[in-house]
């Protein structure tokens, strides 16, 4: 009876009325206490309405069934394959769609369908990997911004291969639990993009551009490695070794940025010695044991004095290198190494050139920090709210001074300048006349 009456009415009703009718019927199917026969009739009627020519009618069914776990699967599956105006609520929310169905629907869907799948609050690694492989740029960006998606490092790197896009890199970098290795790859992609831009503009030549890109990668590696636990840091070091990016200049930069853990983990990996043993040898950097460890790690003998001096400087200035911007080259540490190595005559031309570059970079970092502090201070002092708060504070302090004076039986001294005296002379006659 429900099917006959509803379908008969739908033959002549307007599209908007039909949309309201199927929405009410779908909600009744889900939430009303229908008999078994009435529920079957309602399901038949809703199935028949999937052929309605108006998308707003089919959209009404999709919105009603989008989050329902007990909606008829064949209706949900049909709506999921409909045009994007109809399918997006189902693709984004329906718990009935399997991973295989989602992958298939994403493969044949347009940008709106793919984005709806990428928006799902709990997206499996398989579906995320499929979107990373076949998704268009906007859908991949939605996927990267979805913190509920299980996006593996492999899928994220595939996204980086497909899209050299700063916005996507930033979204991937903002994801929770990003591994240190992936953070470095993202930073490497950013430095490569910046170097390409500088090269196209013709601002720097080939060799200077290569050095700039290398230094940006090294600085990024120091920042990425800072604060990682030993297991994550070990994985990052192995990743750097696989890329051929773990070099003496990077480790020395790390020490001069206050990052001792990176060198410790790298020497454990390069020397294949226990971590405790490596840590003990590094504490006595001037001893022969450290020199043997240094050689076993395959480090250049010409840079040994700089590493010894840097480890000594870290004992003297343990807080150096850490700033509000993360680990950065410390001017104090670089100056100490230059002074110690220079006094001992242990600076070869290449090592001296490297330390001088570090010195210049550290000086720029320190100057930028000082300039930013000055700017921040000026913003505070020129802020009207600052003056309002200062006035309130002064008003609150003044009664306290008067109370203290009253307790002592004395009045607080009042100092008047010439302008105050002139104002007093002007106002006194007026006050007398008013009296």
C-alpha cells in the first residue's frame, strides 16, 4: 500500500515536493517503528526513486542515508556512484562502503567525489594510498589536511613525487606523528624548489646555488632531528645514510647548533658500536679513544680538531644553539671552535673556510633575532592597549602609596614642574570666583 500510494503521488508532484517526500520516507524507514511489511514497502519505494530524473530527489535520499549504518546497502552503493552533487554525502560519511568500494569510486570519480572520500573521518591506509596515487591535486590536498587519514610515509612521498606544491608540503608537514625522515624529505623538496626559483631568476650561479641548496638541507636536517627520541633519531640517521646526505659538515653543523644527539646517533650507526660506549668516548673528546671512534666512523682526520673543540664548547655552553626558531648555529660555539683551533694551528684551508661560513651564518641568525626582538618590543610599546594597561596599573598603585603614607602619618611628596605651576595660577582665580 505504501509503495502504490507513494509512487502514484510522485508521478505528478513537483521535484521539491518529491525531495521532501523521499526524505521523510527515508527517515521513517530508519527511525520509525514500522512493521516488517511496511519497511519492505518503504525500501522498494526508495529504490524506485533512485531513477528519479531530478538530482535533488536523489540527493535527499543520500543525505538521509549518509551516516546510517542500517540503510539498505544497494541504495547507498547506487547513490555513491551517482553524479557528485548526489554522491558526496554518501562518499564522505557512509559507514557501509568498504575500502574496495571507496577505491573503485575514487578511481572513476571527479575532483568532488575524490575530495569527499579524502574527507572521511577515518580513512584506511589502503584508501589513502590509492588517493595518493590517482587523486587529483585538490583531493590530495584534502587528504593531506585530514588528520584522521592513515597516510603512510610511502604514500606521502608518492604525493611529493606527483605534486611539487608548497601548499601540499605544508599540509603534510603539519600532520601529527610525521616521521623525522619524512620531515627531512619535505624540507629537501622545499629547498630544491627555492633553489630552482633562485636559479630561474638568475640571482646565483651554478656552484653557489648548489652550496645554498646544500646548506638549506643541512640546516633543515638539524631542525628535524632536534627533540626526536633515540629510536626515531636512529631511523632518521639511517634514512640520511641511504640518501648519502650524512656528511661531516652536517654533523659539525649539528654540534655547533647545540645538537649533540645527532652526532652520537650517527657515530653509533657508522661505527656499529654500542650507544653507551660511543657516549663515553665522546665525553672524553681529547682522548685517543675518541680519535679511534672518529676514524672508525669514517670521518676525515683534518676535521678532528674542530669536532673536539665543538664537543668541549658544548660542555662550556650547554644552552647554546636553542632558540625560538629551533636549533640554529650558535655564534658563541663557532667563535670558540675558531679560537681554539686557530690558536693550536689546526685549521686547514677547507676547514677554515667552512667555519668562516658557519660564523657568517651564525652572525646573521643572531642579528635577525635581535632585530625581531626590537620590532616586537616596539610593537608592544606602541600598542594603545599597552598604555591603557600601564595607566590602570599606575592608578592601582597610587592609592597604595597614599595608604602607606597615611600609615606613616606623612603625605607623599608632590613634585610640580613649571607647566603645573602655570596651570595652578590660571585655575586658582576661577575656582575662587566659583566659590
